[in-house]
C-alpha cells in the first residue's frame, strides 16, 4: 500500500497506511466490551451477588454514560488518524527546481518525418510544454544518434520555437535508435541531480529492441519513469512506400509498462499531462523532504485525542 494519498487539492495523507488500523480498533472495542462486560472485566472474577455491593461502595466503577464507553475508542481513532499524517502543502516552502524534470525524446527518423506524423509529434510536444506546470523540461531529437536540443529549463516557452520548425531535412543522420536517446536522457538526469524524472518518447515505435527496454529498466532503477506517445504514419503515405518500417505500438506499450508510465495516443494527451503535472507533489510527499514542504497536522490531532482520554481519569464516569 502506498504511504501517501491525496485527499484533495493541497491536502495529503503522508502515512496513509495507518488508516488500516481503524476497522481493527472498532472491532477490538466491541469485542472487548462484549467479552469483558463494559471493559472492566470484574464480572469474570467476582461473585454475582457481591458485585452490586462493590459497585455501591465505589470499589468497582463502570462507565455511566455512552461517552464513557466510547472514550477509549474515540482517543484511539483520533490517534490513528494523527499518525496517518494529514498535511497541507506549505505555500512558504522553498523551491527545489532540480528535484525532478521532464525530458522529451522526439523520434526524427524518416518513418516519422516523411511518414506524415511529424505534425502530430510537434503538436504532442507543444501540448505537454504548455501543461507541465513548473517542472523543468528538456528536449532530445534522435535518429540513429541522439542530439540534445535543450537541457532542462523552467522557461518552456523557449522550446516551442525549435519544435515548431522541425522538418524532414533537419537531422544529419538516419535510422532509429531510441536506446541511445534514453541513455542520453538518463545521463542528463544524473548530471543535473534529478531525483525523480519523467522521460516521454514521442515516436511511431520504430527501433524498439531489448537495448531500449534495458535502458528503461535502468531509468526506473534510478528513480525515473518512462511514458510513450504513439504517432502512427499517414495510412496513404505508408501504403505508397511499402519499404517504410511499420509502426510498432505494441513495443511502445511494453516499454511504458516497464517504465512505470503511460502508453497513450494523441487522444489521451491530457491523461499524460495530468500525470506529469501531479507527479512532482506526489514524489515530494513520499520523500525525506516532506517535512520541509508540507505542514503535518497530525500533532494537533494528538492534542485533540487528549480530550476523550481525560474522561478515562474522571471518577464516576
């Protein structure tokens, strides 16, 4: 079970697994109350005829109110919720721009640039740039070799121009070697000190092989995630050029599955943008930096739990 759970915007449970104890606490309360006769347990060891006398003398006291019965349960439930770490994002927290980043890997092989899908690739990249929030973004173009267009930057508008002018004659090499682009992205993450990065492959699936899968597994091991956007060639162009390598959507699905990301088409871009935008907060909530970036409200609930606990110390309750 994940230790972090988003309640709603700006509010999180940092240790949500503690809530598993709530149903067990309730079951334990009712079992003890039934088995021990009001939680005191004196009925099991004192003669039935003697019990009223001891109660009258004040030597044995049962809770006299419903609240007295429920006080232990109420205190335990509030403590359990407190331990789950209800928290809100701290607006005054410092900004850590190098904690995570996004690297876009665009396939510029002939099957994409001359297959009628370059426009879709450009549109997908531009869409993500506008919706990734404050995360830094970098851009790699690849054919048989990868070429770094831009290191990661929070000024994503500077990437829109280079993406808009891409064409079929731009790249100095041919082929499709996504594993080299993935390796370059992994190296850039390491150099920049990225703790949690996302890599997005925008491609028709050409060149996917075991080397690309291994690079993806290495990225995941380092704390990253790989998603894919499938851009199929134009059907008429592909039919007129039978020598063109066929698209491979299945290979992209396998790669994204191994990378812990999403495998989508052009119609699901919003799903991926939501994932990329939200992952920063989710990662930070699970990291050791959470105390700096979130106000843990659990300590205040501990104080609240003392109210029903005080009832347990009151005579004649």
